């Protein structure tokens, strides 16, 4: 039995599902057929039934001669014990984090909770959505926590060498996915000339379902994909997943834009953390402060 040698640790709603799908395509990579096993953060808890190390190792039993073996669980970035648990079990693991403008990330996460039915409203009008999100911001909801990237990353930099950590930006994934994936392939020590297939589009697009009945039907496809993915070819696995993504995206309508005044309130919450992250990355993140 084996353990992964790399992990995508987050951030939630920063393109990690798309990165997971791109990584799966590479012939030198084996990704856990179950995206987000959350073993190092939520193991044994409700809805994440991977209670033992043996159960976790079983996720990678299909690997053969792949160089890079990994999984992607966005909870690892924010969970206070995840970094320590990862370091204990796989101290030489390479770690990847994709980071997104924290204000936009939080709003995108909120829209996803609406889409999944976790957060419920009476009418789902644009005004009701904006008012509800503004109320969450004013109350400093737990949704805010995920955007303090610098604070969360300090746990990893205190336990792992900086050479083991690779940080990418969501905007680069959108603007130049080939370039970002080439960078990640180099980091993982595999053939960086491999060209990804981008035909399935956004793998975790946010939006408001137009038709609830159709949305309920589409959601039934995803468990079929997770069940069949470990036992069918990569080609057919990709086809099933693309069907699911296409149908779901066709039934989504654009949510209202995040109002400037609410964005400014969030920027002030995140400002200090963004400036520290900017120094850490040695990259200009001023656009996150606009």
C-alpha cells in the first residue's frame, strides 16, 4: 500500500477542481479517483468516511508506474491540524495551493452554497442574494476565514521546506492554463511538455440553477462518475465528467455581481493578510486591493 507524494491543499473556489481534472490527464500522474478525500482534516467524520490510514491508502491502489501520485482536498489549507498530520505521514510530500482574490473567492463560495442548497433563500432574486451576502459579511461569518491565505500557509512553511510548496494564482489558471500547468508539471518532476485538454471548460462553475428539477436530475450523474471512475478507462471517465459539467453549466444562470461597496468591506478585512502574502510571493497583488 502506498501514500501520495503530492497534495493540492486548496484554496476552495480557486480552481482546484479544474486543476485536479488537468492533473488527471497526465500519463505520469495518478490522482485519487475520489476528489477531496479530506483524510488529513475530516477523516472519520460524517460524509467523509475514510476513518483509517488503510482506507486512505486504498485510494491509491490503482497506481502503477506513475511518478506523481496525488489527491486534492481544499480543506487542508485552512484546517488547523492538517499541516501537522500531513508532515507526520508524508513529510516529503510536495504541496500545491491555488490562490484567488479573497473577496471574490468568498462570494463565489457563497454562490456555491446557494447552488448546493446548503444556504436557502425564499425567492433567490438578485436583491435577496446581495442582501443575504452583505449580512454574512457584516457578521464576519466563518466563510471569511478561508481567505486569510498568508496566515494559513504559515503552518505549512513552519513544517515543510519552501522547495516543497508551490503557489499558483487562479487568474493565471483562467488566463494561461497551459502555462500554469507546465509550471506545476515541472514542480512535480514530470514531462512538462504534455498538453492538457481544456474542452470540458470550468469544472466547478458557480451560478444559480435555472430549473430546480433539472438541477436535481443532473446532480444524480456525479455519483455515477465517482462510482465508475476507478474501474473504467480515463477516456470514458472524462466523457462522463464532461457530460455532467456541460449539463450542469447549461442549467446555471449568472449570479448578481458583487457590489463594489461590499467588496471594499471585504478588502479591509483581508488587507493586512494580502500585503503579507504579497511579500511572501514576491508578486504584485494590488489588484486584490482594488
